[in-house]
C-alpha cells in the first residue's frame, strides 16, 4: 500500500486541493454486516481531471490502515431519477459504487458520486479512464432524456 501512496503523491503532485470540512463516514455492506469507513481527507483533483476527488478513508480492519478511493461527481444535486439513469451503467463493473455524498456539507447539496477503490499501482490510470467514460455515458443519457421531453 505504500507504493500506491507514493504513486498518488507523485502522480497528482501539485494537482490536489485539500477540502477542509468534516465528513460523514462511508459505509459498505460486508457479508451482511455494515462496516464504516471514516473519512480522513478528501482532495479535489485539479487540471485535466475535473470533477474528480481522491478520498482517503480509515479502514475498519487493521491492514491496510488506509484505503484510497477515486470518485467522480456525476451530478451536483442527486435525485432518484438520476440514480436510476446511471444504475445499469454502474452494474457493468461490479467494483464501481454509486453513493450520494455531500462533498461540500455547508451547501446542503447531496452530490451523486461514482466511486472506485484503488487497490494497486496499475489501477490508477485504468480507474480514471473508466470513471471518465462513465460520466460521458451518463451525460449522453441526460441529453437524450432532455430531448425526449
């Protein structure tokens, strides 16, 4: 995991902007039990990765101590309609997760985020490409829906 942290520091050096807020934890269902991942830091990735966030969370297990997630903001205001539009796109890759999370808690907006965990050094560029493609497909669906109405 140290190699992943070193890669993230070198890959996104001077591209990360730390967001200073207190965030609620992210929970996930593991073997029928709800496990909580406390958010340590959230970074906004600048430059060519617009709408991307790097989330550093404390693991509920002892090893690895930290888990890293890359998230892309699909919509700044989440709704059931938007979730249903992107739901089948998320099912293509089982490691993708869709969450409703407030990146800026003081604004009272709940963002719709697609989230993928970074597990290895090789997965960073693949993950970024996958999330970009997901956002592009989601935007196409929104335009198609708008044109139908």
